C-alpha cells in the first residue's frame, strides 16, 4: 500500500490541526476536505493542496482510504457508521457520542463491518505523559497506588458552547478519565464527584459546573484524583503524577521557554503555554502518525472505540455523582 489517502470532515480549529498534520506526514496525503462552511473548507484545502468535496463524496470516494472526523460531537457516531460501512479507516475526535448507549450502538457497527477506528485522546501522545506510562510499565515506581491529574483551562468557553457540550465531566474531564485509565493500569469501579460554579455564573445558569474534583477507585484499591477548573490565570495547566510503591513519576506544565530571570525580588519564568493547540502540538502530530502507521502496517489502533466508551461511562458516572451526592459503583 502506498500513501494513506485521507478525507477530512470538519475544517474548524481542530480540523485545521489534523489536516495540516496529515498533509505533512511522509506516508499520507490529504485528498479532500468537507465542512459546513464552504469558505473554511476552501481555505484549508487550498493551503494543503486538497480538493473540496461534500461529506457524502468523501465517504463514498474510492480514492480515499481513511477519514478524519473533526465535526461537531453530535455528528460523530453517524459519520463513523457511514465511513465504516464504506470500508474506510476512521480517526474520530473524542467523544464518539455524548450518550453511552449511542456509543455502544456505533461500536457494534464498527465491529460488524471490521472497520479500523481510533479515537482522538491526544494527551496519551504527549511526550512527557507517554514517558510516564512507559516508565510505569517498566516497573520504575513499582505498583501504582495513587494517580493525580490536574487540568485547568485558561478561561471558560462561550456559553453557547457550554449549553451543547454535555457538561464539564463529559466535555473537559473526559480527557482526564482516559488519562487515569492510561496510568492506573486497572479499571475504576467507584466514582465520586463534586462540582461547583465559581468562575462564571452563566455556566451555572446553563446547568453546568466550572470547578470539579473526582475520586476514582479500582477493585484493588488504587486511587486517581482529578481536579478541573475553567480558569487558570497563569496559562493552560496540565500536570500528572503517578505515585507507586517504589517511587514517583511526575510531568509538569510546558512553558514557552525554560529561561529563568532572577534579581533581588526573586525568580521569574514564563507562564504555562496559553492553550491546548500549543500545549499538545507534538501530541497531535504523534497521534496522526500512530494512526497512519497502524493502518498501513497493520498495527493496533489505540485509543480504541472501547477506550472512548469506557471514558464516557466514567464521565456519565461523575455527572450523576455530582448531581446526587452519591458514590457511583460501576458494574
């Protein structure tokens, strides 16, 4: 098989990132772009030497081997099913759906058609976070006992986005649920969550929270603690820590430079990078590379649809726990 030929569905902010990474990959070619905004599709296609086609044409085109789905969340499941039935390999941004039952039905289609599906939990591919996982697997910290994940956005998204996001646990913290599974090495069986509205009263009026914490517990007693906030005055705050029986592994924030200035007043350094596009640029490139190599060379595609479903189940449980004040036990 030669280069992997891609169609891109969605030319918004994340679609532009994926489109550029596909076009720059030495074993891939961006053939066509589709978007509800013709101007956005034309702009991206023109920049990357691709054509503009509608989604039906991309999914049905014999000159396209794989699709990247970077459209609004409520379109993901249907597009995955259509692409699977058309024999395409599929890379889809998280989540498959905001509804776990709909996700399960979609994954049934993927299994029945034998399609290749990878879900875009990009943080697994951050070089530092991936190295923490590798060193856990190598036994450097012994048996993992406690995982701590901190994730704080520099500011809240627009209120119209909040209203359709599915809530903080499904929209923002779902990345951290996947990271907790990635580092714990066991599936959580208990979920306890609390949430508050401390950043923007409008978020509370929309029925969501902007500040939250979750405890996950596995069957053997391993614990993950996750905190999220829609506000961080010092940049995009992304940190993980894994504590084990033989040591500790931690990965901190990334800054624009590593320069430190010191004078009589003390020490100063750059704030954390401003947001996810800058913070996870390497991760976005690495996940597309993993997808391309997996499809062309026959390797496994991970994170899988099942990984997406398991993170969704944890997000649903956290949403219910925060609402009810009860710990949720998972079957």
